[in-house]
């Protein structure tokens, strides 16, 4: 069972436009924030269901109608941030659907507001 937190991810209008273009071309999509390895730390775009998610993943919310996940250990490091998914020119990750499109998704982050009880606001 995948853990779900309140929405911690949004996307810029430019990223949402690119997501719509990819959905028109590939069908339903999903995202997973890469934790390093081959493609560094970048949001990876897959066909919905192509990447199996489970107990070691957290669903951060949705962007453009697409689920967005991150691993639990990575979430523990980033849990005090809100993610903003943007696009920039360049090549996407080699396993990410936008790879050959001439742009790549990029994660920007902002520190969350903390309520007086110490929880994210």
C-alpha cells in the first residue's frame, strides 16, 4: 500500500502544457522523483503503471492529472519542502518519456510553512 500525503507537488503552466502534449502522444502518465543513480535527481515521466510503486513510495499528489511519487527515504529528506515541477531546454532522463522531446522536467523546491504545532502548513 503506497502512502499518500497531502498535495506537496505543483507544476508551472509550461510544465502542465508539456504534460498535456505527452498525454496526447502517449496516453495516461505518472511521475516518480528520481533519487539519483542514472538520471540524477529529476522527475521521471512514465506511462501510467510502467513503474511499479508500493510500500517504499509516497504519493505526493498529482500534476496535470498524473500521479506523482517519491521514495520514502527521499521523502524523509524532502518532507519540509513543496515541489514545483518546471520544464527547461535540454534532454530528459534516458528512461523518461520527454527524453527525445528537446526539454526536460526539473524539480524546484520551496521550504514549507510550519504551523505553530510544528507540522507542515
